[in-house]
C-alpha cells in the first residue's frame, strides 16, 4: 500500500500517491519560480491547476481513485517543462544573464547550481555542505578547511558563517535539492531525486545483518566500516567546529566587554 | 529535424499562436481544453505551457473575455470568447499573416538576380 496525500486542485479533492505528490510539488514549485514576477502569474497558475484537475479526472476515469506517478508525469509532460511558460520576450535576456554568471558547469545550457543549505547533511546550519555542493567537492573538504581557517582568521570566519547561515536559504523542496546538487531542473531530474530519497529510506529499512555473512573482513571494512568511519569523522569535525565557534564567540564577547571596560580596542592587547 | 530547425519551428509556432487562438474562438466560445485540443489537432501546439501565459495576456489586453461554467465530470471550466476588440486584433493579425506568407513564398518563386 503506497502512502497517499490529499490535495485540492480546482476545487476537487484528489488522493495522490506520495512519489507522485512529490513530483507534482516540485513541478509546481519550479513553475512558480519561472513565473516569479511575470505578468498574469496568478491567472496562469490557476489555468494550470484547473487543467491538471481535468487531466487527472480524465486519466483516472471511473475505475481509479488514486493519482499515480504515471498520471502526474503524463500530465506534466503534456503541459510542458516549466521553462515553456516563460514570457518569450524576456527569454533572451534571462538566458544571457544566466550564462554570464555560469563558470563551473559543463557543455549544454545553463545548469547553474544554486546555493542552498543542505538540511540532510548538516552539523550546524548546513552552510559547509551548501558550499561543497555549490563548488562540487565533498563536504568533508569544506569542513576541514573551515576548521583550519578558524585557527587563522578566528572571529571573521565565525561572522561569515553566521552571515551565510542567515542569507542562504535552506533547500526545502525537491527542486531546491536538485538545483543545489547541480542537475538540470526538469521533471526527470526531480523524479530521480525522489527515487533517490525513496531508495535511501528503503536501504535504512533493510536489515544490514541479514546480508553479507560471506563477505571477507576487507570488503566488510570497505562497505560497512569505512563509510561509518567517515561519517563519524565528519561528525567529530562538525562538533569541533561548533566548539570553536562557541569559544570564539565567547572570546569575542569577552574582548568587547573588556574593551568597553578598559577603553582599549586593541584586540591582541585584550589577552 | 535538427535541433536548430526545431527551435526555429517552435518560435514560428509561438509567433502565430495568438492568431490561431483568435481563429479558434471566432467559431464561438471555447474552454481552455477545447482551445488546446483544437491547436494540437493541427500540430500548432506541442506543449500546452505556451498557451496559458498568452491567454492571460490576451485577457488583460481585452482581446478575450471569459465566464465560468460547471462541468458534468471534472472541475469548473473557464469559457473564453472574443471581444469586439479581439475581432479588430484578429483582422490585423490575419492581414500581417497573409502578407508574411506572401513575402516568404515570393522568395522561393522569385527569379535569380
């Protein structure tokens, strides 16, 4: 039995399978993004909503009551990619601007990664992971670098971290996650992302002790211990970072306090 | 068809879409899906997404107007019809279209210079 969500489209109630619901949500979120600031945005979204309601009713006929992933994909395919909804007049200018700021991506078209904080892989605010996704390296690299830089630049890095934490949005929707990890935002990519999350959930569900009784100690280490070790290492680094952040904040606060008392704003003289 | 020619064809379709919608509506009011189906039947529309922004723009320009109507099975339907302003726009667009076709065709039949 697949989990379902209830949604209202065009005044009708639909039961939608969870994977289908996620794809639909991603699609609508992308659509809203494309239409942001566009003339007649509400009209267009209303048309889409009623059209989706009609297509779902048509696809399900009288025999089914639940909207499946197939239905959603078919409907979204028929409506077209969110970018098709863009105003053709501003199309050219938009593309030019995106190309101009794009340096890291590969051959075809704008695949600009966007910076988000990653709620799935965070120690404090997910800023380090966000940076890692943005520039395409492993989060551990960013964290090690951050800890290293903390010893050199101290409060500056802390302030920078807090600043980024405030201004960088968290990756909430599926399409945010796709944009964060740098795949093109299409229905397919969102589907992949949803399937990825489902697989992860499935893997956690499967009992690891049942499998792999015949594996050698080495493969056991590679497949089981090493990821766990790396994960633990990441955690430790993260906590270390947090500790240093707190200590630095404390020291910084102390400095300001002492500066207020003594009237001397010489940072190193305070210690 | 190569990627480039496909893109050009898509641009052409986009360009004549307003004219086509008005021609569909000249035969009487139609709701969104009717318009979409009519255009798709003659290969003038590949994905529906391009129609909705245009409908909204035409409505705001008073070329179109609409009314809501109940549907026997699905959600309520938005029936569009042409305004008198729309008739004027249609005539102007048809004139441009005829001229456009003539111009393009004249190139293929013109003697070599």
